[in-house]
């Protein structure tokens, strides 16, 4: 069973940086017990004294290959060492996701290529690996379901004689990305870092469609074949709509209309007399 957050002893890593253009290395040492890195949120369980290090690195090329397998990145941590259990952090809200173990995986990268491994446990903040063999690792999540993600709101400031300039960024709760932002904004001062959450277009679309009755849902799909209602946007073929449920329809609309999916949905809601849902 996954331990409560109070069961983990937080340790501050030793940070080594030899070049501004290279990622910093974080070194940690611990006795036997349960520990958490205060920088990355990485957790580990060891039965004896251990020493290991990790660093954030780019996973652009592996992620291109993972997208072809219908996975998307949720978080990335790269470490080396021998530990009994490791818990990789992620930034996905999982409360409304069924069969959660089937949705997450871990990317293992070595000289032989990429291997996607199943995880043994998923909690609101971490995925668990038992007796891991280390290499660059990324927590992955299956594509095709709308999700809400935890984010950092970063506010940087720089004072000039005539004014103060603020730069505001909304980024996933990914310490690797924050480290990059801090380096890019080294001439600015970080004045606030706030954890927030955002709702994806697909999740908003799902919430809206869930309020429809079955007859209304059938009418909604019928209007997706009406070129007049779609105002120049492509119709979705009848063969693809006929047996689609709500989740399938969210995917179809997202693929067909992208960011205009919400606009299309609200137009059709007006057609089926569900103006009460237009404000969602």
C-alpha cells in the first residue's frame, strides 16, 4: 500500500552544475528508510545505505516515438542507483480516471532502445516501480482520455528606472521545466510560484456532453453531419458517429475541430434547446 505523504523524510539534494548550458546533477545519500527529494518529488525506499544521483534531461526524441504508440508524457525523472522501490512523480489529476493502472506506464531507455513498462501502483502524485533497473525514465499516460493537470504559475520580475516588468508563465508541475525556466529568466527575479490546475478542452467537452440525455445526445451527433450548423467546418462521417459513445465522440470532435470543438458544441446546444449548457 502506498504510504501517506507524512511517512516520507524529505532530503535536500546536493546540486552540482558545471556549465550553464548543461542540466544540473542532484546527488542524494540516505540510510535505510523512506525518503523524498525536496526538489523533484522523487521518492525511494531502501533497506540499506544508498547513494545516487539524477538529472533532468530532454526526452524529445523518445516522446515522438511514444506519441506513435498513443502515449503522452506526464513527467520525467532521470536517476541512477540501486534502490528497493522508486516512486516517480506525475502531474495528472486521477480522481475521475477509471482503471488507472491501465492508463499509466513508464518509459525505460537504454542502448537497446525504448521499453514501455507497466507500473505496479498509481497514486494522486506518483507511480511506483518495484526493484527498478535504472536508465532514463519517463512516466507516461495513455492518450485518448481528457485529463486535468497540476500546474505552476511562475511570475518573474525585473526592475527598470521607469517601470517594473513582469513575465507570467503557466507550466506543468514539472521540476525539469521549472529549472529550464529559471535558467532562461536568470536576469529576472522569481517573485511567486503558485500551484494551480487547468482543465483541458477535451475535459470541458466531456463535462458538457455528460449533461445530455440519450435522445439529446443522438440529436447532437445528427447535427455533426449538418454543414449549415458547422459553418464551413468538416462534417464527421455518419459511419464514425453511428456507434460512438461520449468518450469516442470527444476524441472525434477533438481530432476534427481541435480548439473549435467547444464553439461547435455550443452552437449545437442552441439547436437542441440546451442553452443552459452554453455557459459551461
